[in-house]
């Protein structure tokens, strides 16, 4: 019998400017296995908001699918988020990247008035209703601020983002590299990662610490 704890990791595409942040996603998957757990990867089967040339930062006139792009990081082993069932998992984890704020929700465009993708919302609420842990890295905590009133979380120390988080009813904690904020009421863990001026070692530290925190919440 497999007694490993199981994470569901939700990606938002492939690439920091229009999808999932690749360092955060990869190091989260690495940390999950390093800490003795297992994972499945999910993404919503939707089109990205737009496609960005990561060399120039400019928009490209083409369409890409979030699930197909996320499959690049998952090495093809990925499921549509519509198939997620909380009963099959111990933890739900969202790495960051601008795709979270553009594809999984529209925080990048609407701020505190943002709407959450229906499959993302359903996955989060399934876990919350079952009192199972949810983790969010980088910009991903804004989705939890929108859905869970009075939640305590962090997006690092960016004043513009933290003001919007507080407008949605969350309690924001200023953090630095490797810090993890735990909301014990909701069983939610958040860490800032590339919301700060970070390097890949900082991301590895944050990923490892949030995975350990989430395992402790089970």
C-alpha cells in the first residue's frame, strides 16, 4: 500500500510572463519528492490570455493553450483541472508566474475585482471544504484572498499588490526570502518567491519550506 502523501500541483502555462514560473514549478515538484511525497500535475484546458516573447517582453500574435503549454513542464504527464477530485489528494499547490494572474484569474487586469477561473475555484474550495491544505507561491495567493475572507497570507512586500490583497479582505504579512505564512484556520500556506528580487537558490529555499509546511498541516 502506498502511504506517500499526494500533492496536486496546478500550473498556469509555461513561462514567467504568460504562464507558470518555471523555476517555481520545477523546484516545487522537486521539493515534493525530496520530502517523501508524490504529485500529479494539473492545468485548466483554456487558452492563455496572450503569448509573450520572453526575449523581448513583447506580445506575439498567436494563441496557446494553458494545458498544452503546462505539459512542457510536466513532461506530458498532466491532467485537465476539470478532472481534479480533492478526495484523491492531501495537498493542493499553486506555483506562481504571471499566468496565474492572467490565466487562472484576471488579477493582472482587474486587481481586487478579479474573477477566478471556475475550475481553479472549484479545486480550491473542494480542498478548503474538506479541511485539506492549500499552498500558493509568488502571486498565486491573490486567488486565495479573493475566495477566502479574512485569510492571512503573503505576496512578499510589494505595496501595490498587498493593497489589492487587503481590499479583497485578506490580512497581508510582509515577508522576505524563504518565509512561509500559515493560516491555521484555512490550512493555507503562502510564500513570496519571485514576488521578491530573488535568485534560484531563494526559490529552492522557499519551495522546500512551503512543501514542508504543507505536509505539517495534513
